[in-house]
C-alpha cells in the first residue's frame, strides 16, 4: 500500500499574516483557474495602460468604410461610423477598469470601516448601519442607476460611485460578521487588557482576518460593476462618442443584421474580463480554504487484495470490533489515520467505556459501528460484527449501508453529545419521538404517542404531555438530553452507543442522566458503549473500559483493575489529572491536538 | 406572530418612506439643470427660468417633497413632463407585462434552482460540478449578453421565436406566449445558476448539522430526512436567496424589455431616463421599491411561519 501516514498535527493556530499570504499566492499560481484569471486580467490591464501604443488607429476617427469585416486595414473591422474596432477595444479597456476600480473602491471605502465599527462597537451604530444596509439591499440597482443617469447624464465616474454605494452592503455584512466573531476571541481580549488602543487592535488583529474575504468580494464586485456599466451603455444611456465596450455593443446590436461580428468582439472582451474577475475570486477562495475535503475513489480491484481477508469468526459477543482502521484521504495525497487497528467487544447487560481525549478516535470508532462516518472516511481494514452481521464492506472500504439501515434505529441506537443541536428545531419533540416508532415498530400513531408519553416519564420528565407538545427551543438542555435518551430506547434496541451523553450538561444533571441510563439498562438489558473523556463517568457506570490515544487502544479491561492499577503510562496520566483536580468532573488534559476529526 | 408581521410591515413602510425622500432629493436637488435639460442648450435663460416655474421647480425642495408625499399617499404621483399623462396611469398600463414576466421568472428560478441545488448537494459528484461551473459562467456573462445571444440564435438564425415582441393590447394568448418565451429564458438563466449554487450551499450546511445524523441513527429513511427535515430547514435560506433574486429581476427586466422591445415598465424607465422625465423616473423607483417591500414582507412572513420560535410565541 502506498499510503503515506500523515501524523496528525495541530493546525497552526494564529498563523502570521505573511506566511499565510505567501502560501495563498503559491496555491493561486498552482490552480489553473487562478493562472487563467491572472493572465486575462494582466492582458486587460496592459491593453488599458498601453492603449495609445497598441491601438493601430485613432478610436474616434470616423471613416467611410462602415461596418467592414475583419481583415484589411482594420484588423477586426469597423463599426457603423467607420471607426476601427480593434483600437476602440484597447481604449475601451480603460473605461472598463476605471468602472471596476471606482465601484469596488467606493464599496470598500464605505463597507469596510462601517463593518469594522458596527462589528467592534455594536450598539446604536450597528443598528443604524444594519438598517441602512437593509434598505440599500431592497433597491433594484438597475432602477437606481437609471434614476442617477436621469439627473447627471452619461457619466461613468458618478454612475459607478453610486453603484459602489449600492453594493457596499456586501462588504459591510462580511466585515461586520468577521469582526464580531474575532472581537470575542481571547487574544483580542488580551490585547485590550494589555492596553492597546481599539484602533490598533482593529488595524492589527481584525484587519488581518477580514482582508482575504474582502479581496474575494472585491473581485466579484469588479465583475458586477463592469456588467452594470456596460448594460447601461448597451441601453443607449452611455456617451455615444466614448470608446467603451458597452457603447460598442450598443452600436453592434443595432447593426446586427448587417455585420454581426461588430457585436462579437466587445461581447467577448466584456465576458472575458468579467470571467477573469470571477475566476480570480473563486481561485482565491479555493486557495484560502484550508480544509479541502478530498474524496478518494476506491478502485475495488486494486484495494481488495490489500485488505485482510475477512474470516467470519463465530462470536458470542453482541458486538465485536476487530482490528478496525479508519482513514481520511488528505489534500496532499496521503491518508490520515484516525483509528488504527482497534479491537474491542461489548455484551448485553454490559457498559463498555471508551475513554480518551478529543481526537483519540473514540467517537470515530463509535460512528463506524453506527455507519454514520462522514462520506470521505475509509474503513481500510478490520471488521465490525453485530450479532452475526459483518457491517464493513471491504470492497468499497465503507460501512455497508444496506445492512446497517436494517439495524440502525431498530437494534442499534445512538445518544448524541450535544442535546440542543441534535433535535430538529422545526418539529415538536413528540413528532420526533413518534416518527421512528411508527416506522420501526410498525405501530399506529396513537399507540406510538402513548408509548412516547411512557418513555418520557421513564426518563424522568415530570410533565410528559407538555414536553411532547413542545418545540426543542422550549425545553432545557437536560430535558432535551432525556428526550434523546427516550428516543434512543424507544425501539427497544440491543445496543446503545452514547457519545459523551453528559458532557454538555450541568454537573447535577449529569448524575441524573447517568442514573436514567443505568436504570433503563437494568430493565431492558442492552449493551451500552459509552464514549467519554471523563474517568468520573467511567467509574460511575462502566463495567469495562478501553483507553484510546492517537487512534490506538493503549489499555483495556475490567474497570476496577484499570482504575486501581493502570498499566499504561497514558492511563496513569489521565487518572492522575482527574484525581488531582478536586472534583471528579474536571476535564482531562487538554492537548489541543488531532485536528478536529472528532 | 401578529406582532411580528406588524413589525415587518412597519419597517417596510419606513423603508419606502426613506427611499422616497432620498430619491426625491437626489432627483430634484439641482432644479436649474432640470429645466435646462428639458429646454436644450439653445434656450435662453428666461425660457429656462419660465420652464422651471411652470414645473414648480422654483419652490423650496422641502415643500415640494412634502407635496409629493401627501399626493403619493393618495396614489397621485404627478404627471409626465413630456406626455402629461398621469404617472399612475402610465405605469399602470406597463406594469402587468413586467410583473407577469418577473413572477413567471421567479417561479421558474425557484423550481429549477431548488431541483439543481438539492441534487448537487445530495448527489455531489458530476451534478455538483455542473452546478458549480454553471454558477461561474452565469457570474461571468452579463444578463444582457445572454439576451443578445438568445436573440441571435433562436430569433435571427433559427427563427423559432420573434426577435421583437408582437404584443399589443388585443394580442391572443399564443402571441403572448411566443413573444415572452425568449425574454423569460433570458431573464432566468443567470438567476437559476446563481440561485442553484446558493441553495446548494444552504442545503449542505443543513446536511452537516448534528440532528441529521441523529435522525439517521433513528432509522428514518434518507428520503424522508431530505424532504421532510433538511428541505424544510434550508427553506428560509432558500427564500432569502429568491427574494434577492427577485430584486435583481426587477433590474434585469429593464434590459430584457429593451432587447426584445417589450412595452413594459422597464422600457418606460429607460425612456423616462433618456428624457429626464423626473416624475416618471420617481414613479418607477417608488413602484419598484414598493414591489420589493411587499415581496420581502411575504418572505418574512413565510420565514416566520417556518420558524417555530417566531410562530409559537
């Protein structure tokens, strides 16, 4: 296997601006889209700057050779006044670029400072400018430009400055949102405490963050400005004597039956220029997006040989995971291994704890059992056998969804970590409980509703009827977590996978929720896999425990013996960090590693 | 919910008022030039001053604005300086055609862009790449060039449709259909591509949320998750995209009506602009913004209804 194992490293936090910029330009030049964009724009800028030297003729001199085709004295032919089209194209680039620059300049000049102030200080300036923004965005640009033209006549600078005002909300919103999010960062607080003036904080910390998105937006605005400016001229609202592309299109359109080519050249020029700006914007965005998801197509023939042949060992366990390896393709071509040859099992009436810090691969292995890994995840080796069903499809290196769709929700269920984000805010809690039961247990709506009430009572909710009718935003986090537990047991599963089920809850609620889980298990005899970073929870509820670090299991066994006599230094470290901290609920060491594939 | 609608309505009326004041000031602030523009360069100073008096341009701007607002509340927007026709009548005669085109266009954009955007978000792969490329092309080719190309290809070369509208007040529906097909296509192509791209992003954003994974873990079928849950959750973002598209269409229709010589409000706006017929220009601005305010209000109500936090309170 040509796999390059990418050692998971922390993403560099707070890269300095210069490093980032050099990287962006480099990536931009590697991207064909970026190169094309730059070439187009360089050609256009050169045409504009050197128009006097490049143009073979005076662009305004009318002759008697009207609407001539290409070739001869006029390389691209002549327009309806006998003026040389090529020369007019060169000079037209000037007006086009001035339009783009003016519009983008004015828009940035208004949107950037307004967005910074509104995002940084908030209060009345924020309300006022947001309100003004909404009004500007409700105005159809074209209609406003017509009104402006009616007053000031065909003036490119004034029209484009007004257009700049019209599109400034784009910059305002962008900068305001970015500023708001940066303002709450700790390093900005630190800078403030250190006594830096607001102006310096904005100039140094916030400006660096908004610079890239502003440049991208500016490229887009340049394209739109050119489009509007030439559209106005096309409508006959430009200065007919000016050598601009829009005026040329207007002229060409009126002679369309006699000389269609006169229309073609300026049309191409405009489309290429706008295309150049759009491509530049897109390429910049691509270059700035660090976490490009790479999907690797797995050719079944080549990879099947590599994978260890699956021998269907008869297992007595409810669930057995053997030598499981999960990898993600990386932009550079290698693969990042997040779960590396992990084996464990769980039986009925048993709680297996999987412990480790964030990024250790514990949630990834749980999601593999559920078949809910992200699309680009590859299960490159191992097997997962649930009650005799092998769910890893070794050929596609993915979890076999046709097997899992029969198991998921029916025999294997899931209790998520964050209660509020795991309920659909648009539906009542009742309907979210009833729907799976109707589908899975094939019972009627009213039966399911009755059952849902019983379940809600069983997880300790005092007024089940009211919770049933509530929307998720109307209940507390602890309540929502109980609802999710009720949902997980509603279809009488054999196996429950609980991913940090108490982490997002208050300490007092944590204990209650664990009690609920334990009591339900006593009645229903499921196997439970409890993923957590908290040894307190493990000590409280688990029978056996597997400790994970960097995608591997460092130690597993009976919970008592591991708590009393941990063999592995990593387990010892985890335990110490918990016992030394006075309460059993403190977080484990927070090594910010592994890059968020949790 | 009622107080929510009331608030949105109030803010819409406020917006209309502010726009009216600003536009009026912008249009009429240089009254000397206005009379000069109408009379031409050859006219004497006296003639220009007389014209200004005749049009009431010698009165203070604030007074004129007050008058205009008072009349506007009673739907009186003054008379055209050139035809002397009331602005209300002039726009009223042109509005149905423009509104028909814009409404057909926005419905088409809504349907096609949603289909494309959702397909791209769910299937990814080739469908996704097509939508992305379409979005880049749509952003690169201005709407009026799309219109010109369509005329060249389908009206002049292939002769499938008329290049110039045959619509008159007593046209038959078939004439309407054949005259409006190309303009509407020209109007929607760019919108479909850019809206599809935005709807795709909104849909993907929802697909990546935690509750979708939890729904899957409950054994709910993928189809039901997509169409009952995700589509609904992405709807507010989609409606906002469409409301912005609608505002763009009101501008785009100006160009398309000119290319196809359609007698709509857009043509009226261009003619009024060329002649500096300010009452008419003012009327077109107010009508356009009023239409946008109504559409935004409808979108706000729809979004409020979709959001239980607003609906239930």
